[in-house]
C-alpha cells in the first residue's frame, strides 16, 4: 500500500509520559493532524466543520514501537476505501529512517452536515479528488 501524503510532526515535551515515550493518548492527535493535512492537500481547502464535512465514526490503533521525545516522525495518510456516505482511512506513524511503522490506525469517517446534524452522501467532487490523489488505488466499500 502506497502513501502519497506525509506530514512531519513535532513531538512536544508534554506529549511524553513518565515512561519517557509518547503517551498512547497523544497518537490520536497526531493522526488528526495527518487527516486535516491530507484533506487540505487533496481538496485545496481545510475541512469546514460549519457545513458539510467529516466525522469519525470508528477509530482503531495498533502500536508496534514506542516513539520518544527526540525522534523525528511523520504521519502517513491515505484513503483506502470509499463508500456512499463514508470513507476508510489508513494511517501510519513512521520514525525517520525506519521501514516499519510505530503505530497504524484505521478509521471510518462519515460525511456529515453540521448545520442539519445528519449524515450525507459523499460529494462526487471529493471522491474524484481523492481517487485522483491516490492514483485510483482506492477500493469501493
């Protein structure tokens, strides 16, 4: 699986717990940064949470290696599947110089109308831009 979006993340001192590694709860923040950066790159605009946007319906993380304060890391993000109202994202946190990810996340995001408070069909324009960015390597859900 190829990742075409990568976002470097600066590890902050307060991200580290007494065990001297990035606390597991902080990984969600890193994955959020990756998602936001991905959609800004793909669509050219930041997500608009006052209109039609995306909401996380499901989120899973597998941890493989600890991340430490002075590590250089990046969040790699891709859309792996597109459905009618939702899409699936796969993300990895990679330490610079390592081939294996430190953590892998899969999430399902639902298209959501924040004004009406209802789910909506994913706009065709979003699907087109995602498929183009991902080199058509996105499956249907």
